[in-house]
């Protein structure tokens, strides 16, 4: 069930909506059949999280939900919007609603619109931020800001804001906490490069477009220059292996 009254107006106003169905599909690696959420257009055809022509308005998604009997609606995050979706999986007791302490700590730190996912066992926190370079998924923690669709239930977690808040500093801090062990082992060659070569490596990496925009002074998508500066420093810290002198240079 979708609680439409709680869905943030900021999401409703952007035409990046899809519908979705819960379907059984074989796992690509194991062949085991599992339930998965598949995005659909309102005309009944498959949608894609990377093809804007398959997205629609919030109102059309609601109409499609009723017309075709989809399981629910979802929002696609892109580089052009300010949103990050943070998934905290297997952290809610569906019988009691009790949240695991590790997940509660993340929710309290981010302090932004949070809802219970369709399984009733997970949480999704929506924030306005830009993700640092590095990890996106580790165990029961995931975070994405582009090329991803998130289910939207409107099943608001009591005690959290009903609005999506600017949380760049908090998102950077949590990201570092979750993925910090992955940083040193991924940079043995980069840290030995000279400055010019290191910057070129950062530009050509998987998320190099974001680094290039920040390096050139483009603060689009950030609430202020300070938060954009922090994001740039976080990226530099990744490539400089946390060396403060190298980062400053």
C-alpha cells in the first residue's frame, strides 16, 4: 500500500516517476529464482532507470498504478536532481516495527524524510547531497544518486522529518564510516603518481565526471560553495589516500 499523503512534494514535482511490479527472476550468478522489483512505464512496457523517455509525472504514475495493477510507484534519481536514496536493509522487525540500533543511528544522523520499504523490513532515507567517490553497496547499506529507481511507499517512519533535508556533511561522514576500509586497498598505484597524473586518474575514473565538475568550480546540485568544497576535498582524500598535505597541494 502507498500512503500518498506523506510523499514529499519535492519528489512529486519532478517527472522522473515509474511504476513497478514484483516479479520472479533467476539470479544471474546462481540461477536461483528470486523476487525482484521491475520498473514499468504506465503503458505496461518496461521502464529503464537510464532512459528518461520511459519516465513520467507523479500524476501519471498514480493513474498507471490503478489502471494496470502494478505493485507500486518509484522515483528515478539522476545527476540533475539533488537527491540521494540511502537503503538500510533488514533492519526493521515487521511485527513490532522496532528498528535495529545500527540503522537507527544512521537515521538519526541524517535526520531527513525516511520511509519503510515495501518489504516492511527495510528503511529508505532521502537526503539532498552528493555522494563521495567510492563504494555504493556494503552488506545491508546502499546509497545511490543516479541511474537507479527507488520504490516510494509514503509509509513514513515516525519521528523523522516529512521533508527531504540538505545533509551533505552527514552523508560524507556516514559514507566514510561505512566504506573507509575499502579506500586504502584500492589506491596503491594512484598515490605514487605525481599531481598531474593523479588528477587525470581521478577525471577518468568511473565517477570522474563529478570530480571534473567540482574541480572546475561547478557547484551545481550543492546547497552552497562550502558543501561543494567539502565534496571536492572528500574526492581528493580518496585519491590522495587521506594524506592532508597532498590534499591541500
